[in-house]
C-alpha cells in the first residue's frame, strides 16, 4: 500500500507543478485531498489495517498529505502572483492595493498558544478567566492560604521579597481569596499569570507561568475535581487519556492530591511498540501534571462576609476544589521539549517550530 501512496504522491506533485491557473489548482486539490479523494480515504482506513502495516502506511500517507498541502500552498502563491500581475498590467495601477506585508511574519510564542488552549478548555467547562497582581501581599500569598508562620516557602531563599510585607507572587493561588472576596458563591474561575521563585536549572526558571483553578459551590466533591481534570487532560493530550489521583499535601487544600495523566507517547503502557522503555514517562505509564485538592475550610475563614444577610463562604454550607498547573510543564510534555530554558532563550531555530 505504501507503493500506491508513493505513486499517488508523485502523480499529484507532477500535476500540481504543471497547473497553469488557480481554478485548475483548486480542482487538483479536490481531486487529491478532498473528502472523497483516495489519499484521505487511505488515512481514514489505517485503523482497519493489520497492526504491522499501520505505522508504515500511516506515516507514508501523512507525509504525502503534508507534502501535497505545502506544494499546493506554494503553487497557489505563484499562480496568484502571476494572475494578479497580469490583471494589473491590463487594468493599470491599482493604488488601493495593500502594501506587501513585512517578512518574516511573527507568531504567538508557544507558551502563549499553550496558555490560550488551556483557557479555552476551562472556558468550555463554564469557568471564567480572572487575573491578579504579580506583586502580592504576604497576607494573600501565604497567610490567607493557610501557610503556617514557619512554612519554608516564606524564607527569602524561596521567595522574592519586595518589602517586608510584599512579595513577587510565588503562585497564582492568592487570587483564590481575592476572587472569593469579590464574588459570592457559586464561583468558578481560572487564574493564569506569571509567578516567581528563585530557582534556575533545566526544569526551573525564576519566572514561569501557572494556571490556577477554583470551584466553590454546594455539594462539591473530589469526584467533581477528577471529572474536571479528566476533561482537561483529554482536551490537551487526546481523547484516550485517563487520570489518577495520588495523596499529597498542600497547605491550602485538604485532602490534597497529585494528578497524573496516562502517557500519550506509549498509551499508558510504559513501553513503546519496539519493546523499549518509553522515554517520556520513564516506563511508568503516567505523567505527573499538576497538584490539586479540596479547598481547606481554613481558607474560607479569611474571606469576610460583606452582606450580613448572605452566608458567604461558610465551610458548613459550601465546598470547593482547586488545582494549579504549570504552563511550561504542559508545553514541555505536549511537544517533547527537554529543557525549560529553551522557552526564554529567544532562539528562532526553536521558536519557529511552533
């Protein structure tokens, strides 16, 4: 079947290169890449092939499709320019035409596209995006989030202090309390933004990005948290993904969990088809992606009730869950990026891949 794909690709490339008009090029696009064309039909039928044939046929078909799409785009540009030039020669100079765009055209950074993708997933689940200050008070960054006075995160070796009472926020979690102060329950928000910690190596940078999530309502359970994060994992890593929760500790959640997603590189098996250990999950079959848990009732006690007739955030009446994930961590897993510092080196050879 790969021979058939190669012949089909060669035939299409010859005809596309020989196309002499945009209309002829469009007919060729429909003929070779349309819904009923042979090549897309071959791609849809890969799953029905014998296991030994799927990889080779799928790879050949995908490479052929990408090559033809690139050739069509290039040829369309050539023909379009030629036809426009012919039209201008016949019609005279059209001073209303826009100028040539600057080259190269920029694009969003991979972290920006990853952040927007994550925001879109949670917006689709009914959450609202909110943002907060990057210079935060000690009260919101630590005290209101149930950090004990001796918690090691309060040390100057672990946190950038602007003054005795203000820090560069170490997480986006301070907006949990700020959001609850501003909005009565029910509350469903996600909080993206930059955070700061004095670390620098292949997996840590002094500045990085997080997305915090908070849901507070009546009758919220850990099962709701797991269902929400399952939808997130499938939205980012594919519909076949699963999640698991492992006991952990965070000061502002109780119970707290670490959340893993089944490895998309080895389909959760731990080993690749050739029998080698999966390099991404190190043979575990699971990838650690974020921390989460049920909101500790002590956090609600830091939310003042502004309306005496409204119960506000009474821990006997409302419950909630929260999670926090690193945008860089998700981008590294999704794209197989080995070193966190590549995001900030401004190397076009890296950035142009996304």
